[in-house]
C-alpha cells in the first residue's frame, strides 16, 4: 500500500511537479516544433509516451546488467542512444506492419523521437536517481504523459494565438516561448506537492 | 400557467419590437407607378428566360418570363404597358440582375388565369402545385423559395403537419399581422389548399402572443375546421424562423442540412397562404404583394398593397416620404433585411417591408475586440458558437467551419444583436458560408 | 431625394445597447466596496497600491498601443480592471515598485503581446501576480495587519492548524491581500454583476461547490475553506474573466470544477497555503482544449 | 578566403542556430542562469560540433547512406562522452552546473543538423569554418541570454556584483518561466533589429 | 583493467551491429514506392528529424514541400542552402514558361468612379461581396479594401491613395493568389513583357458606364479597330485584350477616348527603313496598313501618311534594317 | 553517396567499426580521467567532513551495516565526532547533507549541504552559513522551525519564502540522531 502510494506520487510528480518540458527543459525542440495543431501534438505525445516507456524498460536492463555489471558506465550515453535509435526503428517497423492506421497517426512521428532529448534525458535520469525497475517504468511513462500534457496544452494555446493580433516580430517562435513561460509560471503552483 | 400554454424554443433574443408605427394601419392600395422593373430572378433556383422583348405591349398579369426548370417560379407583369427594356438592373439582393422594364400605359385590367374555383378536396395535389407554380408564388417571408417545390413531397416522405407562420418576429414589420386581421379567411383557405397539396392531416398556425387580435381573428376563421389549430407562441426573436417555429410548436429538430419535410412538416408564411388562396380561387398570379413601410425615417408608416416591381422610391413617396435625413433603407426587417444602396431597386416577391432608419439613429461602425463574453453563444437559437465561427471565417479555416456547423446558421442576427463588442458576426459567418459553399462547388466540379 | 449616400451594412441593423466598455466599468464599480474596505482595514497604503497598479497598467497599455499604431482604447476600462484586480491580490506591505513591475508584466506579457484585449490566454492580473510571486517570494508573502506582521488565515491553518472564526472571515477583519478581506463585500459586488448579466454563474458555482465538497470529503472544514483566502474573489472575479474562460456552457462548468479541484489540491497538499491564483492560471491553459471538446451540439445535429 | 569567411559569418546572424533556426533550445534555456554556465555550455557544444564536423567531413565517403544518421550519432556521442569526462576531471564545478545537459548535447538537433546539412556535403576546411561560425553564433546568444538572466536574477555578471546590495534579486529570471519569457522577448527584439537593419540595407 | 577495453569493444560493437542490421533490414523489408521527388527532397533535407519545421520528421516535410503545402524556406536547420536546392528541385518544370505578372483589370479608383453608398462593415472585399454590398455604383469595379495586400505572400501588392491595388512587378511571382481571391475577378496573369492593359471589367452598356465611371470602357470599339494585329475583341460591351497577340505598340491606348487603356511602353515617334534593307518584302507583307512599298530586293519605303507607327516592321525585319525612335509617353 | 554499396553486411560493418572504435577511444578517456574525477569527489567529501567536524584533523571511513560513517580525530588521535551523509526529498529535488555529530553529547556539530536543486536565491539559501549555524549544537531530537530568532537549541529559524526547503532540511537532519546513536551509543 505504502509503495503503491509512493509510485502514484512518483507518477504525479513526474507529470506535474517536475514536468519534463516546463520545469526540466527537456524535449523543448519538439515541444516548440510540433505544437502547431492540437491533433499532431497529441499524436506526437502518444508516440513519445510509448517510446519513453519502452526506453525506460530497455535502458534499465542495459544499465543494470551490462554497464554496471561490467563497469562500463562510460559507455552509458553511447549504449543508450543506440538503444533508443534501434527501439524507435523497430517500433516504427512494427507499427507499420501491424496497423497502417496507427502508423498514420503515430508512426510518422517516430523519427522525430530519436533526437528528442526528453527520451535521452529520461533514460539518463533513471540511473542518476537510482530507480528500481518498477519505478523506472513509472518514471518513463509519467515523463511521457507530462510531455503529452504540455505539448497538447501549448498547441491549444498556439492555435488560439493565431486568431489574435500578435505583434509582427513576436509571431511564431517568440510568442510560443512566451506562452511556454507563462505555462511554466502556472505550473509553479504544483511546486512543493512532492514533499507531502 | 399562461406561460406554459405559449409555445417557444430555447435561447433567442428580445429586441424592441417597434410595431406601433404601423400595426393599426389598414393595408392600402398604393398609387399606380409609372414604371416597374421586374427582375427575372425573384426566387431561389434556375434563372428565367424572358418571353417578351422590347416594345412589346403587355397586359397586367401576363407572363413575362419562365423556365423549363422545376425549381423556378415564373414572373408576370404587374402593370400593363410597353416593355421598354430587358437589361441588367441593380438587384435588391446586391449585384445586378436581368429585368424587364415596363412603362405604364393602357388598360390596367388584370388578366386572370382560368381556374374553376374548385374546393381543395376536389383537386389533386398535383393540380394545386401546378396552379401555384403558374401563379409564380414563392415564399413571401423573405427567402423566396418556390412554393410549389416546397409542396412537392419526395418519394418516401410524408407530411403530417402544415404550419402557417404568423409569428412575424421581425421588429417593425406588421404586414403579416394585418393580413391575418384583414384576410384571415383567405389565410385559412390557403392553408386548406396547402394541406391538400401535401396531404398533411393537421394544419397549425403559430402567432406570437403580442398579436392577440390576430390570434382571435384566425381562431374564429379556423373555428369550423377541426384539423386546424391556432396556437400562441412566445414573443421572442427569431420565433418566426422555420426551424424555431417547428421546435416551438411540435418540438421537432430539423436535421442539419435538412428541410422541414424531413420531420414531416412544411411551413408557409401567412402572405404565401393568402396568395395561394387567391391563385386557386381567382386564378390571380402573384403580381401584387402587401408590405409594411415603416421606421423612424418615414413620415406616414403604414401597410400597402404594392405591385411587384415598383421601385421602392415610389413606395416611400406613397408613405409620405422621408422624415428627416434617411440613413439606411432596408428591404425586410431590421434583423435580417438587406440595406440598399439605391432607391431604384424594385419591390420583389419576398419584400415584406421597407424600413427607413434616420441618419441620427445609426451608430458608428466601430467594433471592439471580442472578449469571449459568450453572449452570442447564449443567444444563438441554433446552438452554434458564433464567436468561434467569426474567427474561423477570418482565418478561412474551411474544414473547421464545417465542423462547427457553419452551414446550419440561419443568419437570424441574434448574435450580432447581443454582441457588446459590436462584432459583425453574421457578416463573417456569411463570408464563411460563402467560402464553404464555393469549395463544395469546386470539389463537385472537379470530380 | 437624398442628400447623402445611404449607409449599407450587413444585417442585423439593430443592436442591443451594451458595450465592452460598459461591462468593464461595471466590473470596476462593483469592486468599489472591496477597495473601500481594503483601505479601511489596511489604511491609505491600500489606496496607494491600487493607484500605482491602475496607473502602471494604463500607462503600459498606452505605450503598447501607441508603439503599434493602434487606436488607444484606454476608455474601454479593461486596463483599469486589470489594475484593480492586480492590486487586490497584493499584500498591503508590498513595496510600490513591486506593484508597478507586476502591472507592467500583467499588461505587457499577459495581454499586449497576444494582440491586446480579447486575445490573452491567461488572466493578465494573475500573470502579474504570479510573476512577482516567483520573482520576489519573500516580499509577496509578508503579511501585515494593524501595522504588525501577521499570518493570513490560510497560513495560520497550514502552519498552526488554527481556524479563524467565520464571522471575522465574513466581514473581513483579517490579514491578507487587499481583496481577500470581506467575503460579504465580494458577494455584494458579484450580486451587482449577476444582476446586470455580466457574470456567468456557472464558473463560480462549479468552483465553489467543488471546493466545498472536496474539502468536506477530505475531512476539512468546508465553510472555512470557502470563506478564507481569495477563493470568493477568485471565483467571482478572476475565474469569470470572460476573455480567458471557455465560451461554451458545458465548458464553463468544467472550468469551474477543474479550478476547484486544483484549489483543493494546492491548499491541502501543495507548497503554497493558497492555490486560487495558480488553479485559475492552470485552467486558463486548458481553455482552448475545453472549448474544443464542449462545442454545443447544433440544433438538429446528430451525435 | 572570403568564401570561408562567409560560411563563418553565416552562423553569427543569418543562420544563427538559436534565434534564426530555433534549434538546440533545451540547453539554451536550462543552463543560462549564469554567464559562466552559458559560456561553458557554448564551448562544450562547440567542441563537440567542431570535432564531429571534422571527423564526419573526413570519413563521409565511407559511410553508406542507410546508416548515415546512426553513424553520425555514434561519432557525436563519442565526443560528448569525452567532453563529459574531461569536464568532470578538470572542471568539476562546471560539470556539476551543466549536469544532465552535457550528455544531452548528443540529441541537440544543432549538432546532428549541421552534420547532415553541411559536414556530410562539404570539404573539411569548409566544415571547420561552418562549425566555428555556428559555435560562435550559438555561444553569443547563450552568453547574452545568461547575462540578462544573471543580471536581473542575481544582480551580478559572471559572479561580479553589478547592481549593488540595494538590488532585490528577481528570482523568476533564473527559474524556468523566466528562461522561456526572456528568450521569447529576446528573440522578438532580435527579430525587430533584424527587420530594421534589413530594411535599412534594402 | 584491460578488460574494460575488451568489454567496451565487444559490447558496443555488438550493439552497433544490431542497430545496423535492424536498419538495413527495415529499409529493405518495408520499402515503399514513393514519389521520386519526395525522395529527392528528402535527400536534400538535413535528416535530423528535429521537428522544428512543424512536421513529423524530414520525410513528412519533404512530402509537404512537394505537395506545395509549405514553402521551401521552412526548414530552419537547413537554412538557405537547402531552400535553394528545394526550390531548384520543385521549380524545374515551372521555369520554362515566360514570366507572368498579375494585372488589375480596373482603373476606377475613388476619384474616377461614382460612389453609391457608404459601406460600413468588415473591411474586406470578400466580405463586402459576400453580402452583395458595394460602395461604388459600378458593380464590376474594384471594391478597394485591398484583401490582396494580405493575400500576396510576396508583399507585391500595395494599395495606392486612390483605393486601387498596385502590383509591384519586381516582386510578383505570378503565384495566382490574388487572381483566386478577388471576388470581382479583376486580376489576370499577363506576360511580364506586356505593355498594354485594358483596365476595365465592366460589361455594362456604354451609356451606363459613362454615368458611373470616368475611366470605364464604354464599348466604343475604337481600340478594336485600331489594333494592327486584332488582339482586342469586344466581349459583351467590354474590350478584352489577348496578350498572346498583342505587340505592345500602344496604339489602342492612344485611341481610347476614356483613357481606359494603359500603355507603359515606349511609343514609336519616328520609324524608317535604312539602307541595310535587303528588300525581302517581309515588312510590306506584315504591315497592317499597307504603308510600306518597294520592289523585292530593293530598299523599301514607309509611307508616312499611312503609317501608324505600330513597329511591326521593326519586329519582323530579318536584317535590322528598320530604325525607330521612341519616347516615353 | 546514395549509389554506394548499401548491402546489409556493409551497413553492419560500418556501424560496428564506428561503435567499437568509439568505445575503445572512450575506454582510454575513462582510464585517463577517472583518477581525477575520483580525486575531486574525495576532496569534496573531505572538505565537507572537515567543515562539519571542525576540530578534526583527519578522518577514517567506517562501514556499519553498509552505512558509511566518517569518524573524525584531532592531531592527538582523539575522537572528536562522527559525520554521516543523509539524503531526502527537498522542494525541487533531492537534498544531500553531510552532518557532523558529537555522539557523546548527543548533539549536532554542524551540517553541510552536499547537493541540492532548490530555487536559487531562495531555497538555495539553505547552503548559507547563517542558516547552517542554526544547527550548531542542536540536540538529537525532532527539531522545530520557528519564524523568529531561535531561543531553544532545537529551534531552527525559517527562511522567508522558503518554508519547504527548510522543512526538508529539518526532516533530514532530524533523522541523524537515531542513526548515529545506533552505532555510537554515547552519553546516557
């Protein structure tokens, strides 16, 4: 029971309090790039969440049974990036084969994910925080959900901002950054929740 | 308890009605105009081919133009005289339209079609539709949809209710009110023919409860018919909207993109019903129509029987001319009528009124930004989100416009009426509708 | 016959006699009792804060509009509304320059960068307040009452578990921000707005009910939670800011309930004693999505 | 030489990675709360960029098309790991401050993007100029951004007190929200400058 | 400690081999036939899949570019270089035609055209025409709100003080956006070299036009008659110019009594046949007014009485034996 | 490039070679840098221990039940106290604190914040000398946070605006008594 509550808190904390995008600055590129429309943002978020959960799973094993066992921590970045790259590739292949519909909705976002630093950051944070297997999975999933939440919300706001008369020089990226800043400001309301 | 007995729909607005200017003025005959202009497109549908040419002499009631197409209503001369031109003239709908110009001359005795004044039950639906088409009758509430088309029930559908729209929810206008008072029997008679034509069992007449005398008049006119019911509806705009009236009287929702007949109903205006009666009893084509001329900018507001094609300047003259400086001249009511650029445009079949507002009455057009107050959402009787439609139309997001059901807008103007920021919501929605329609057309053309 | 050209416009040709300015100024008037109470409870300093806030907001708006060659629309009263609402979130002991910074941020980053009135996604006053909360956390959490440092009712509850009597909360004899004193005067102002039809009841109803029910379910004192802090002010004034809230009826319920949930989460488990500001900002963020998924079904639409 | 200079200059303004290309933003936002951090991040990224552009422009002929990207990533990650250990060994303070964002240089689209867009299609000499130009372009915006944030956030510049003791630190400037807002406004201002300058020239 | 080297070598080698095998396998098994231009565009792109363009990866972007959904300049990573290459790839087929420029077929600005009413509402031509409202009496005229100013992606259209749009030739790319947008169909694409333009679209009869517009075509047909190459045709009360036939002589502009026709070119003031004439008779055959006389293989002469100075002889002479003097009108 | 031999074998060889060579290179880097990194870590730890055990001249690392304790001795080899590093959740992330104790007196000598992610200028003020002084001579018991100048040894003065961070430090430090007492008994 206790650990269940702990896992729930870990999840909430990853999604809201330490939101990957708005608080930890991870995955900013797709967050700003693929957030023009709510639909694409949501698909991107789903794809990222899926890959993040899988990555958490895979890198946990690589880290525990190869790197730490063989004292090869210095190969962490290299092995993780290889794992992420292959994983993305395999997932893409798999989806393409299994469901063309799903591929249209999610698959086309997969290539973007290799260079999404939220994935790599998440993979690296797991050994840094000494998470065990279940915690790692929860953390990976939570990070993905947090990413999805942020990217969908900002896509909604951006769609709306198009109707407004944004000053010419602020159009595009600057106004998106300002929106992200204001979102981060609002997310500060969650600060301190974790200590409960 | 009284409230409960009044039929109504949800949302809508309560504009000032201002009917006092003309509501107690009897319908008068307007002096005969010197020249009339008969546009060849006074209906929704295919355009007409003129059957007269320049210098032809025509009699009153003579056919001027017709079409082979089913969805069309022929036009007749409302003045005897000489055809002076067949050319494009400014149309009351904006733009230019081909029209026959006739200069008055000779005997003004009208030429009536030969119709044996048969009772409704003696005629077949098809015969009634034929007669209605020959008389060139269209909806006289404003939309000008050919009435015989409305009456043609497609295979597989059946009509159980025929509704006569006597709501007259447009502010200022009183002509329907007067028709019901003065020609109540004719309206009920027209209703009987219409019911026969559609084989509808039940006739319903809906009248806003601010016209108790009209309610009384029609109740007594319809008293002998069991299958006709006269009901009061709440005085609320747009109670006279077809879909609103159906909702109020029968609680049926007309499907998006559908017609009243999809829910077993046909709705006709009181003036149309009267015209149907006139055409079937007397063989009279639609060449005159009663209308209201009113507004603060008119000296003697009143209700007039006007030959179709009369330039509105003539009607204004008949009503004593402008009071003060005219600002806007509107054909129709203030909520849905169209402002005119010129006084040379003619009265057409759908012209239910001429409203003149003085210059002093007009406010400066200076819309403020939309503040999302959602008053438009709360007012829209069609449950649309006008504020959003405006933005989508601005950005030409056609897919989303369709998703937000822009085509379901009835352009009643309730949203613009309540908008505190004076946003031209209806105008934007029209732009959006036009764009969506254009795209649909080009897609169909392409495939 | 006609001396001047006729005017042509799209229909309708009638308009109800309201305007954005009228709505804004009515909001301002409805806040007068609260402002008077603030200056009675906290002294003239409260008035100084309000004045600085209004002037800074108006000035920023003016500069922005001039710089963008737009019509200067200060008379619509929206900058003044922001100024007053911002001032009411400030603690009485706040240095005036902090108020000015908050005001500039509120109008500049909260409103004008998005194109001015009607286009801002977040409530500008709350953006100003959230900005200075993050920038000067010490100054913004220093509360005074009768010239003494004092803790607000929610602080007292969080730190000491002490509950302030209801009556004090209701009439406003308590320390706190300028606007979070008297529940009674806030209700009075809100009543005016409801009477005029300028306040949508769904949001405050959803928000207050949610807070009441949730705190009660969690075993806290629901009445205290309703009256304490800026909940009433927030529910009636900040959460009902038309620009930053949903336009659909169902969306408004959702907004109110969501804001209520966040208030309770932050108050009971969060790092801050008060969560009204953040809960409204967080819900502001969701408005485009809410609007999208609560589009009313048009008459005759299937599904 | 003029040609090389043009390549170099490109990165400074016309194709400035941050405010024109808008890439590589994660570190830009995360580590720019002090000038020292911003500068160090710029150099670290620059080192990886330069070394990998050199290596890739040298071996580009031997890499089959299908594994182009994975090969580049492997080369990049090697240099990143090197940088990480090097900083940890000799500049532990900086390594601590930049923490997670050193390894994340791997997935900085700036690096991979330049390999694809430039190094794999140009001679080594041209690649060096491109990398150096991009590095300087990346670094100066990083330093400018961090200078603004540090000045308002701590009242200091590169640790030196500027605004005096009477200044109340504006803490938001060093928080995430402040990072987004500052960069947003900064890019806006730079756009304005760019437009003004551009219209004067044209 | 040496084992570290061994393990490192082995583990990464195996992992990398695994990745490579997967990739190679994927690229073969799941090969899909695609638009070759998409492939080419994809080749040009950086391939970093960073998403900065707003699309889901480079391939997605390549598809969008080829479909024309997004401008070639929208890959921020690739910069100008990539944009140029993409433009080259996509523009290959478009380059062949002669450069065209949008032309406005209305000259009736605020000063020239009678005003009918004062319009208040959305300041856009599309909006005004959607409800059939116009200020000017001429229902074919330019509504003057300048929607195209915004529509033009290249800032090539500005509104002048007279309420008419002006196309800036140097910026116009003949993208057709303004042609599509104008609700009165007042824009056409004409060859950039064209110097004659009949700037009216009114099909109203001349007597109507005369009353409402100072510069509207009154259908007097003088231009039709003067045109040496029959490039002008009357279509329902309106003179319409066929740009393909027009030789830019400017005669029609000169003749037009209401100044509807614009001529930007240089009018021939003097023309003569020099001694270089080889007497090929080509000019004499082509002259629309038979003003050239002369025997074959002898120097020809221009009859100044008959000559209309259209310049056809100058254009057709195979040995450049026609001299002309021009002056700007 | 595209025309090159793209056979699977070649793909594998290329990537394998790059990966393996990179790994070899990194192994070398690792061998070269790791002593320095370890040294830095050790030096940082030593500094922290000396900070919290000011009287100590040197320390010895002792492991009890997998838990590492740093015993401090002065130049005369007298035991002056024991330091231990504890972690716990802070406002923004984990906080790691080196705590020096005097098990005899059942008192805390001083603390040193090793790692934290608290808000700069706010929660980060827990690293300041002024705040750490609060813990000098604090007893082995539950500590208390007050919003005034502390009067009792167990009282810790709050930092305005950083309640959560102070609370976190207090919670972590409060645990030290039990941990140290378990192995160093002391006093009564």
